[in-house]
């Protein structure tokens, strides 16, 4: 019996202060969590903006690299002996390869055997890339 009373007395001494502390701090803990979420949300806004800008720059760089590759390929094609058709001069011609269906090229004579190959993306007025080289015409 004495042991039982001691156990109950000890239980009251241990549980009462702990539960009272939790009851007093429960509103404070919720406030701290809400404040942390707000601060994290505010910090994430610029990071999301930077990520979007980064992806746009990567996409633009990829388009320009592809355009430069296509210009180099077309210039090498003409240098290797392919004849420049009159329909290709100063006109935007789409590429026949379906992987590059969004790109068009234009052959611009600059005088003598010098030509400039311009690459356009969709129907943009400004070329995305251009290369100049000498092409020996047959």
C-alpha cells in the first residue's frame, strides 16, 4: 500500500509539470512552425525565379548551338560539291530532316565565291546563327 501511494505521488510530480509545460507552449510551437513556413516560402520565391531564368537560358543556348551546327553542316554540304540552286538564294528554305523542322536556312551570296548561310528558327526575322565561307560553284 505504501509503495502504491509513493508511485502515485511520483507520477503526479512527474506528469503534472510536463503536461503543464506542453499546454503553455503548444500555441508557441504552432506559431514557430507557421513563421518558419512563411520564411521558407519567402526565400523560395527568388530561387524559383532563378530556376525559370536558368531553364530559359539553357533552351536559348540549345537553339543557338543547333542553329550553328546546321549552318556548319549546310556550308560543308556546299563545299563538298552540292550545287546551290537558284531557289535557295536569298529565300528561307525549311530543312527536310524532321528533327530540325522548326529551322530554316537561307543562302546569301556576298560576292565572288563567298556565301553566307543564315539559320532561322520558326519565322523569326533575325537569323539565329550565320556562317560565311567560300564555296566553289561548278
